[in-house]
C-alpha cells in the first residue's frame, strides 16, 4: 500500500509538472520575452556619443519597422561634412546573433553601421557603434567604437511645422544676446528665411532652401548666392499652445553650446 501511494504521488507530480509546462506555452496567453528585433521597433533619435551631446549637424533618426517577420528600417540623416542627406531612406537590416548591421544607400553615398552590446531600456537605446561612410564604394571615413544613446520618439511635427514662426534664439554661451528669428515652412518641403530690417521682416535671398521633418527632428539645408552650401539641424523639444521650443547643439571654438529657439506660429 505504501509503495502504491509513493507511485501515485510520483505520477501526480509528473502530471503537475507537465501541466505547468503546457500552461507556460499556452497560445492564448503566451507572454513571451520580446526578441531584440521586437524591442527595437519604433523611432529612435541619436543624441549622445560617449556620454556627451552630439552636435546637431550630425543628426539622425532611425525608424525600425517589423514587416511580416522581417525587421527593416527607414533613416533620416544629415552629416554636413560628407554631404549625407536622406529623408526616410530605406535601410537594410542584417541580424547575426546579437549584432545588427544597418546599410543605407543614397545616391553615391553608402553608410554602414554595426551595432553591438545593444540594450533597450524603455525609451532609451544604448549600443556600441562602428560607423563607415563610403562614396562611390570607397571608404571616406570611419567612426568608432562609440557608446551611443538614442531616445524613442513618440511625436510627429511634420504637420505642426507648416506655417510662419517668429520668436527669439537664446544660448548658454556667455555674452550671447537674444537674436530675433523668423522662418516659414511650406508644404512643398521648402522654407523661407526672414531678416529683421528697420523693424520689418524681409525675405532673405537664397539659391535654394529646403527642409524635412521626421518625428521631432528638423533638418534644413540652404545656399546663399555666392556662398558654399550650408546646413542646420534642430531637435524639437516641446510644443504647446502654438509655441515651439527648439534646441540646437552647436560648436564654437571647440566648445559645445545649446541654442534654444522659442517660436510662436503667426500664420499658416
């Protein structure tokens, strides 16, 4: 009898273990741990390298999208030094174990970023980056390894930006005087710059001036008559009641400064 009781108890324990295992794999409520690819889905703005803010002339935003079961990406980027300028450019994603490689090609420029040591923590993405820029298949620059941080972007200002904005630019640089600012962004992707002359805003002459907005990243590109091409990038910080707060990190004399534009929409 005692032996029978022991046998029945053992069978009951095995049955309970099997039942628990089946429950863990219950298709109705599986609650599996997200894969690395699934954790990356979303729009990420590059803001820090090795713990320091990056100058916004080297801004980028990457939108990871799961298409069927394949992870792909769309990149908006501007790197002034090498003429890299792309808006929502399709980017190939290759995953090998815990290493992800992003390859983007626009015109004769190819960028390749190898991501390792990837950590996704809520709205923060940290990883080690090795970055290569190629022109016509020839390497022109390599960066890294750098420890990068990106933040997840939930807002989209592509519609909000349309219209004419006026306000002032301030800066944390000692002695910087607030500067008046006026810009109009049109639906065709071009923008108009204004200059204050004798108390009135006058349109500035340009060869061209155009922009794009992806998430909270604004990239503007223009050329003045007789001058070389220039470029400026800004990161939207907040928007409320038609007031736009824009931050730009700039480098002057080897020092990084933050310029803050407080802008109010005055017309469409």
